[in-house]
């Protein structure tokens, strides 16, 4: 398993168990520099996905929903997920965060001997595009900090296209750690 951790705080942000995929823009083209995962509601006690109680109506099992089960988001929750914390941000705040964050990531990448120069250049070239995409989705987004709640650390950008939110991350703001 691969855990993606914030380059600044070392907080866990997501894992490959969520099957990260590239983000697609409205035109269907990849938004370079971003990855996306899907979340779901799970039973806090078991961590298992939840049958919503419609029996076999939608092809699910015949079991009814346990009314006493506490449902949590499997990305945000502090025990099942990655302990992400929602924070309010104005569009101006998001823009300022992205400008400062991208500058810090670029410097961190340049200082890291394990990151080759072409990857630093690729990040620098992709930053304006993914920042524009994030800002264009502002009205549909929720903003989450990592468990340490460090304002200089990586963020998750949540938005809904269905019942459960999808989460978007700036890929180069994290490093991969094999477990």
C-alpha cells in the first residue's frame, strides 16, 4: 500500500487503496497536477460500506440498515479516514493559499535531491492550470486541512457530483510512502 503524505507536515492525506485518478476538466482533458479519489459513507464501528436499506431494490443485499450505526465519511473521519478538518475559506483566501502553497512546494521540490529537475519544471508549468481549475470550482467546493491543521500544509478540496464527495489533491504537494 502507498500512503500519500503532506510534504510539509508529514500528515497522511490519502492512500492508493482509494484508487486515485487524474482530474478531468469540463472539456474532458486531464487537469495536470491534480489527483482525485471518491469517498463513501461507512459504518464507523466496522469500516464497511453501508447498505442504505433498500433491500434488493438496487441489486444490493436484503439486509436492512442498522438504525444505530454511526455513518462517517471514509476519507474525512479521524479513525477510519485521514482526520481531515473542514475550514471556511473565501475565494480570495483560496487564491492566496494556492499562490503561497505552490511557491512553497516548488522550493521544497527544488531542495529535495530525490526530485529531478524536470519534475520541478513540470510542477511549475502545471500550477497555473490546476489553480485555475480549483478556483473555477470554488462555489462547489469544501476545503479540508490535514490532521495537524497546519495552514501551510496540503489541503483536500472536496466537491459533490453524486451522493458522496470526491476529494482532489495537489499531487506534488505530497510524497509517497510504501507501507
